[in-house]
C-alpha cells in the first residue's frame, strides 16, 4: 500500500490520484457482485419474455398475429440497433439496461389482451428496448470485466471469458425455468386460445418487475474508457454526436476483423430462430407431441446454460476461443446433417431421447456461440465497445427477422441446407480471422 502512495506522489497528478483513490474505495468484490445482479435480472426478465415468445404461434393464431408480431419485433430490433450505440452512450449502460426492461414488460402485458392494436405497437417499442438493453449488456459486462482485471491484476481475456460464461449460463436457464412455469400453469389450458393464460402472464409480470428492480442496484460504469473518469468526460461530447455514430458504423463495416466476424454473428441469430420457429414445429411436435415442446426446450436451455458456464471458464484468449467455437460448430453440424438425412427413431422412449439429444446439441452450440462472440468482441474492439455490440445485435436480429418472415414460404429441408452452408462459410470466415489476428495478438487476446 505504501509503495502505491509513493508512486502516486512521484508520477501522478493530484486530480488523477483523487480519481484513483475514489475507484479504490469501491468494495473489492463489487465487480463480481454486479455480474451476479446483471445475470439474475436478465434471467427473471427473459424467462417471462422467452416463454411468451414461444407461445405466440400457438396462442395468437388468428391471421398469424403471433408470428407476424415477432417478425415486426425483430425488424424493429434491427432498425433501432443501428442507433443503439449512440443511445447507450447518451444514457449510460446502466440507464439503458433499466429503460430496456420496460419494453419486455409492456410486451408481456400486451399478451393479456392480444390483438393488432396491442401486440404490434408493443412489438415496435420492444424492438427499440431490445436494441439498447443488449448493447448496454455487452458494454456493461465488458467494462465490468476490464475493471475487475485491472483492479486485481488479472488476465483481461480470461476475466472477460469468465464473466461472459457466468452471464450466459444463468441467462440460458430462462428457457428451462420459463418452460417449466408455462407447463405447470397451462397444463389444463386449451391450445389455440387464451383460456388459462391470464394467470401465467400476471405471474410473469411480477417476475419481470423484480428483474427491473434488480437493475437499479447495478453500479454505474463507463463504456470504452479503461483509464477512468477523465477519459470518459473528455470524450463525452464526441461520443454523443450523430457524426460519431455514423463514423462508428462505417469504421466497423470497413474493419476487416468485424467483416470476418459478421457471418458467424449472422449464423448465431439464424440458429436461434431455427430452434424457435422450425425445430419445435417440424421435429419436436411430430415426434413427441405439443406437450413435448416444453421438455425439449427445457433440455435445450439446460445444456445451453451448462455449456455457457464451461465455455466461459475455459476462455482465456483467441486460441481458446477458436477451439471452443470449433466444438460448437461441430455440434451444430451434427444436428443439421442428421436432420438433412431425415434420420429418426420410431420407438417411443428412444424417439424422445433422440429429440432431447438433438435439443441438447443445439443448446451446446448456442452456448458456445453466445459466450465466445461476446468475449471476442470485448477483446478485439476496446475503442468502440458499444459500436461492436450494436453490430452484434444488428446482424443477429436481421437474420432472426428473415427466418420468421421467409420460413413459412420455403420447405424445412431448404432451411436446413441453407443453415449448413451458412455454418460452413461462417466458420471458415472465423478461422481466417483467428489466423489473421493471431499473428499480431496482444496479451489480452492471446493465451
């Protein structure tokens, strides 16, 4: 402690010393505490929203209201993601997280009386809220990891991977818990009607309210600045300008690293929409019935969470990310090849196990992609964290919207073939990135 004080007296101005002393006054475990709070808050919010999303094609079938509202939602999500980095810079990541929860709350509330005048406006507003909450999440989690690594003299890449692993592991449980709640409360409900759903959505609204309250207990954090408050204040005017926004977007799309990551980002959105819109409809339901959808999605969520935690713990830099992504891509490829070959098991019990096996592999692939893409963006784009995570959501939401609008008009086999080709191309692009960046990697992006 004495050596630190002497170093400040000799080399550091008084104002900087004051700022640094303020930072040192934070509780030693405040960084990990914020990760716990953020993870649990997202779990509470998305176990409600995820279950509501899964029910849209079953409950709101009149004139395809449910699926159409989801398509509108993700188109809105894509559009607002273009401006999300600017909004997050103006609001700050914590405020963006808090405001973002309101859209999810309103969307679930609209399901209490679903029609074109409630769900469509709620979907449009949720698109805006989703864009800022996810950019805010990526920015906040990365900033927290960097602060924790600096304060505790730890390897930055390993901390980013560890924090992302915990967040995505807890977040992935929303599918497991949300589907169990849905199954318990709607076990006597009627398919294709809203009978019995009122209690479910009221319970979900209470759960989401607790999640929104938890967001308020997060510490405020700066986005891009590693140096402290001084850098953040100096760049405030530039960061909140439209000129800065368009410069950020153009620089991202002219950055070779981002261009090589975008195909894998787009595939990550494609595979999520495939699970929601195609896998449950064409694979799970014909094999084990509508009641089996909840079980399959619970298995998907459980393995997603386990894999996210394991992948995060194993992440330390670009080499480890490359190895982990390879495992996830292989798991996804196995599922797609089995579906393309139309492989199935006729026996009742073995058929159920086979469907759960496919769901587990899809969960493993999703857990890998979500943790590793977020960790990779946090490591490679330190100067424009908000912009990098905005690109993540732009391309993910765009591919999800495309699936919701186009999938009903093309065959299931065509969707599977498209996904397999896209997986191969995006994985090759990622390997090219790994080779290109690996030659000149910094300590925080290498093992």
